[in-house]
C-alpha cells in the first residue's frame, strides 16, 4: 500500500510533472520564477491549493456522479478552486504581506491555473481513491514547486551568461524551459522500476 502511494507521489513529482511534462501552469512558471523567494512562495501556495482542492473536489465529484450531475464537474471544480484561492489570498494579505506583495497578480491567477484544475480532473479520471487522490495532489504540487525552484536557478544562470541580443528576454527563457523539461524525460520508467508499478 505504501509502495502504491510512493509510486503516485514520485510519479506526479518527476515523471508526470504538470509544468515540465504536461505543460500546465506555464503562466506562473514563467512569470514568478525570477526570484527564489517568489518562486518558493508561489510553489507552496499552489501546492496548498492543489491539496485542498483535491480534498474538496473528490467528494463533490462522488456526489455529482451519484445524483447524475457529473456534467457539472468542471464548473463545480472551478468554483471550489476560486473560493480556496480567495481564502488563501486573504490569509496571505493578513499574515504574510511581503509574500502577498511579491506574488502580486499571480496569486489570484491560481484560480485560473490550469494545473490546479488539471490535477482535480486527473484524480477523478484515473479512478484514484480519496487517499490516493490526496497523495497525487500533494505530488503534483511538490512537482510544481520543484519546477519553480529549478527554473529559478536556471534563469539566474542564464541572466549571468549574457546571451546574444536576439535571444535576450522571452526567447532564452523559453529555450531554457524546454531544456529543463527535457531533463525530466530521463525519469520515465524509473518510478515503475523502483516501485514495481
């Protein structure tokens, strides 16, 4: 049982990373990864929202299916995610004002972050049990955090290297993101080998 949870967790962090493999959540990935504290703050906030969203949306999905209203899944999930993000934003504004200011407009954009909605829908589509869904949400959030922190380091190195004029700005950022994403392809098959999934 623990091997199954570990397999889901590490698979979501490394093999099925929502940013670097599935290309979901690119907006905050590119927008907030310039400074380490902002990248960690955004990654932690998205992780918290993902886990809370799974904790609420999974039971809601079960009710929707039982009542024959499963076609309302996306609308219900978006409403839950928007509510959670608003609560998180109010808490951060009150208790962590410097992080709230650093994240700026990207914090409310977690509401429309397709990675959060993608994880909620994926856990339903994969047929995960409630504990497995929570582990998948945690793994997806930690994978998002890992991608943010790694890419922050990559961006710092690239900025110090002074690329040619034609590559400065967004072109070198996208090239760096592509190379970082390619590095995660090396994890394919490792999780299956380690956990015998």
